[in-house]
C-alpha cells in the first residue's frame, strides 16, 4: 500500500475514531455529526446518515493531526523518560549519534517537574539517599585521615 493511500484510508480515519482528529457523534437514529477544525481554527460540522461517511469527511477535511512519523518521537521520549539508557535508545532507533536521539526525537514530558522533584523527595530506603548518623558527625574514619 502506498504511503498516501495508507494515510488517507487507514491513518486519518483511525485518528478520527480515536478522538485525535475532529469528532464524530451520533446525533439521532441513523444520523452522525462530523465536527472538524480548518487551518484557521474555525470549527465546521456536517450531518451524515452513516458513521463511515462522517469519519471520511473529518479525515479528509480536518487540518492537522498526528503524523505517523510522530510515533517515533513518542517512542523515543517514552523510552528515555522510562529510564532506558540513551545509547540503547539510540541503537533501537537506528541513529548514528546519541545527539540525534536526544535533540530531535525526545521531547520534554508533561510531568517532568514531578520527576525532578521525585529525585529530591526520595525516601531513606533509596540507596542513593545519604543518611547521616548524628553521633558520627565531627569524627572521621581512619581511612579518611590517611587520605
């Protein structure tokens, strides 16, 4: 299947059905309302007797929408945000350089502030958290003296 046919017949109708591009709602018995934005942000509507006609209308006329290639950006962002090392993500994505993966394919997740705060709010059970013993403050180990 050609890319243009895939986009027209499969991808854009899938975006409509998932609610990511325009909207199709049942407005009555055997009536479906198609709603979509144009390039200027003006919202248009039309009525159809079948859902398929309404979906096809929105898929054809709606501006914008997620591109198939955008899935690569989402995938890279999810992997890096999930803690997968960048060199592994680079290999999976097939990039020659890690900078390509980081600079072009990963994006700041919406909850990045929570992730940053979480590092500083980690519990004492976290092996990266240092807990000082108040009795040992001011004393040094023999190993430290020999440095």
